[in-house]
């Protein structure tokens, strides 16, 4: 079975999703009420930043 671009995200779409997730992680850090939520979002953002560099 061939993989179709219709069924699987393309590289271009993954870049858009990456940018949106990065921005949402940053806003979650700033808006988090619970400390563990902010800690998780911070660790998540650090991992995303590693992929970005």
C-alpha cells in the first residue's frame, strides 16, 4: 500500500504544527496556575527548542 499525501501530513504541514505547538507551550507556561503544569510546559518547550536549533 502506498502512502498518499492525502492521508499523511507533509513536511510543510509538520512545520506549521511545530510552530503552533511551540507558541501554545509558551502561552501555557505564562498562564499556568498549577506549578506542575508550568514545569511540564517548560520541559516540553525546552525539548521543542532543541529540535528547532
